[in-house]
C-alpha cells in the first residue's frame, strides 16, 4: 500500500535510488507514465515527487481510512 524511507535515511539518496530503480523497471516493461497517491499534507513527499518530475493531477483526491482516521490523498502523475 505504501513505501516509506526511514527518516534516518532522508537526504542520503536512498529514496532517489529506489525511484530510479522503479522507473527503470517500468520503462523496461513498456510503461510510459506512472501514477501515485500521496497524503496531501505530506509536503516532504510531494516535494520529492515534484523534483522527480511528477505533477499534481488536478481534481484527483480521495479519502482513505487508516486505523479509524480519515486521511486525504492526492494523485500525482509523471510521463516519460
């Protein structure tokens, strides 16, 4: 459902390496775009994905329930 890098590994390049490996696999399999959902208040993640070339998919939001708490996610997309 979700993948997070441990805070001790933030700003070390681990997240970028994970993303590049995933992007390479997607391209090898013929995909030309990728979509993900991110918590709308997770500004650090949104910044990371924006730096990786993702943009907000305007109007695409959804609410999810996590342990009885409703959280809102926004969709981001990246084309090759």
